[in-house]
């Protein structure tokens, strides 16, 4: 009974039907987002969180990287979702 509100919330999530969502990051702030020096893979909390959100809302994430300064204007210009 205690978990009933959580289950109801989960059922209310939208289904984006596999839509591509472009996400931008800088990869300069460990542990939030960075490049693993051993593997060259993009990792961190932001990737983990966004991948989980994408799974729950049924969308495909396309990651792009840019500097923080360029990112702010690009998001304002709807270059990224």
C-alpha cells in the first residue's frame, strides 16, 4: 500500500515512442560527466541518469559535446533538446 503512489506515478510517464533526443554535455566535470582515461568512454552520473530516463520514457539519446559557453546559446537556439 505504501508503494501504490509510486506505482501510479510510474504508469503516468509518457512514452516518447523511440524518438531521438539530442543531449549536450561538456565532459569536464567528474563525477558528473567525463571521459574514462582507460577506455575513452563517456561516463558519469549525468550519463547514468539520462540513460535511465531514456529507458523509462522510451527514447533514444544522442549525446553531443561542446563547451559550456557555446552550450548555453545552443540550447536557447533549440539546437539541443
